[in-house]
C-alpha cells in the first residue's frame, strides 16, 4: 500500500507547503518541477508564468488521516 495518494489540483488551489506528486512538464516535455518538490509561493508563481493548469499533489490517504487523528477524552 502506498504511503500517499495523488490528487489533481488546479494552480489556483495549490498552496505553499504542498508536495508535488508527479513531475510538472512544459508543453514540449521539459521538466519544470520534479516529483517530491515542496511548493513555495515563488515556485507557484513560476507555474503561473509557464501557464501550468494542473499539478498532482501527494496527500495522505483518508484512512491514514483518520487513524492519525488523536481524540482527547
């Protein structure tokens, strides 16, 4: 089982601190950002410059998130 799932986000929804889940490519196939890159505001602005519409983001699976939640009595 994978430690994460990939979720597709529009550029308008990505935030600094998110982790890129798949290489981000230009239309001619050049890599802009590598998988595993931690997004910053500067990198997000670069994606806007390159007119990137979507990015795959690594996220914890829902079941894992539910297990990680601590409940206080």
